[in-house]
C-alpha cells in the first residue's frame, strides 16, 4: 500500500474542504483502535455510534473484496439510506467517515443515472457452458 504523508495542515484543509460541501452533515476521523480523533458532528453520542458500527462493516466489506480477489482491496464503502449517505474510507491506520444528507431535490432516477446499476431484470443473458 502506498502511503501519502500529509502534514496536520493538509489534513485539516482536506477535512474543511469536505465539510464545506452543501450536503455534508459531518466528518469523523477514527484512529486504528476505533477511537474518535476528530469529529465535526456536534453530538458526541452520534459520533460514537458511527464509530462503533461502521469500522466493523468496512472490515466485513474489505474481507469480501479480498475473498473475491486476493490482489484487490477495499478503498471506499458507500451506504445510502433514506436520510443519509455515509462514505467510509478505511485505511490501515485511520478511518474517515463522511455523513451527507440525501438531497430532497435529487430524484431516484437522477441518483441511478449518476451511478449506473444493472438491475436483475435488465441483466444480460448469461451463456451456460457445460
């Protein structure tokens, strides 16, 4: 894994830039042990809940990716609910969680158009080999 050494000012600048986006509710940075190092979410209980739940989910996703292809690794996990979109960037040394509100103006069609998904009924027929 290639590590990029960023100074404290670059990290702060990057987190401020991420937090400046209109729909970002907050960012949380966790250390390797899952402790909240920095959070822009004012409610500490909410930060603690994200810190308790998401690293384990990211670890399971990383394990699934590695199981499918041992040469591959998880870079980002994106979870979308009705209210929020949660992006988890899991590194060996830290985890960054970005929580965004889902835009009420963006329709489901626009969301799927932005990131195309082949739905099961649209999946191309598969050739069966014996």
